[in-house]
C-alpha cells in the first residue's frame, strides 16, 4: 500500500460526561403535590402557565395588570394553587428537561478511509454499534422528556422513568474499541517505513524464488 496515512488524535473517543440516568428524574416524577389546585387551571396547561408567568407582575399589588381591576381574591386563590412546593417542583422539572436537551455525542471521529486498510472493518463495526447505542439513547431522552412534560400538566400524577439497561457498559466497550483502533493505527503509521522495507524484501524474495523454480530458469 503506497498511500500515506497520518496519525489520528488519541483518544479519538471520550465517554460523554453528561449522560442522564432514570434515577435523576424519578424523584420529581414520583412526587405528588398536596396543593389546593384550581380545576380550571389544572385542566388547561396553557392557561396555567399564562397565570403562573403573570404572577410576577402582582408581587406588590393586588390590582390586575391585565384588566386593572381588583385581583385580591384571585391572587389569594392563585397563591394556594401555585404554592412554594409547586414552584420548587416546577423549577426542578424544567431544569431536568433542559438537561435532557443538552446531548453530548462522540464527535470529530475520523473517516474510515483515514485509517490503514486492515483497521477499517473494525472501525465500521464500532461505529455501527455506536449509532445503535445513540439511537436508543435518543429514545430514552425523548421518553423521559415526555414524562416530565406530562408531570407539569398534572402535578398530582405519579409517573415512572424508563430504566436504562446495560447501556453505559455498551458505550464504555465502544469507546475502548475506538481508542484501541486509534492506537493500532498510530503504531502502523509510525512503523510504516520499516514495514514497507520489510514487505519490499519479501516481494523480492518471492519473485526470486519463482524465477529459481521455473523450468526455463537455467
């Protein structure tokens, strides 16, 4: 092989640092609020969020910022509906949803053609395993996000987060395999000149032997 190959960065793959686990979401999903819920707000998420966001304009006044009327009775009811416990749980769920959206993937991997030929098939197999793992990971994140959004819609509901099954072990194995491939590739690049000289000598000896064994050689 007369192609020139360059060393790849090592390690070429890192274990993502932000992988979530179902246990991180089970506590907020399992907690059932004891609140004096207003039915019309509990049944209408959009209205519930509109009122909750609007309360910031009524911290020091009982005058409705929307219609300018007396809102003291409504504000008292809203205070019981949006209790401190509600606010804490709402904030924790929103933060959990944001964490799930911050996905960290293995990036900057070389193309298989950047690797020496004898390692390309191993690299493709490792990448196939990673893509399969990543697809399952995205499904998990999607499922957890859906459950958390359902929880916001009904804080009284107890929900469960899907369990992660052996995925971290699978990812660890994939990362180790990719880094092993990088090590072997870099070693091959370093030894390429020596390897070429050795292989050239083998070719010379091969054709010399063929010549000597040929019936018409003498």
